[in-house]
C-alpha cells in the first residue's frame, strides 16, 4: 500500500503473493485478486479505514507483477480525478 490520506485510492490483497513473486503462496492457488478501495475517515475523524472495494484485479500467482502494475495504474487514474 502507498500513502494513507483521506479519499485517496489504494489497493491491497490479503492473500496476494509479493510483487517479486518470492513471498509464500498458498499451495495449489493459481490466482489471486487485489482489491481497489478508497481511504475514508472513521466516524470520529481521527483515523482512516479502508472503504468498500470497488474493483478487483485478478493476477496469476506465478507472475504477480502485471496485476500489481494494473492496480497501481487504476489507483493513479482514480487519484487523478480526486486531486485538483
């Protein structure tokens, strides 16, 4: 994940392999997804939390780099719309 700021778009994959492909992968899993979400303030406004996932980007565990690139591109496109 990149910087945490209110209303910026980011992505995460709880069971995703590392971008370098070296992180452990659950045996037998061929694919994974990265969820694209927006950081939103909590009710008290003191912290940030992950908003709803609005898009899932699917990747192959043996070659995760293209999925990470696609997720970064999607977040960059959405963040360009957020920032003035």
